[in-house]
């Protein structure tokens, strides 16, 4: 198994994409938020899923903080 790491600067900071030569897909996460992890068949698909996951998580955190006020 050979892994290849690609880094891009995105909307939420540095995005890391790791491709697996055997699976032909990508795992993606943010450098600053390594707990947000997604997968996709292409970098674009993994990146889109990463942004949606981040949006969902941050939206939920904002909603929870509003209900505590």
C-alpha cells in the first residue's frame, strides 16, 4: 500500500488529502480540526464532504451555544 499526501489551503485553513493506491479514494481532514474526517473517490468529492461536515459541526455548536443563553 502506498499513500500520497496532498495539502491545500482552503476556506477553513489547511486541508489534508491522503490517497491510497489500493482503494483509489481520498481521506480528507483539516490540519487545525483533525477530528473532522471524510472520504471521497476524488479530491473534489472529499473536499466537498469535508466542508459539509465542518458546516454541520460548527452550525450545531452555534445552535447549542445559543440555547444556553
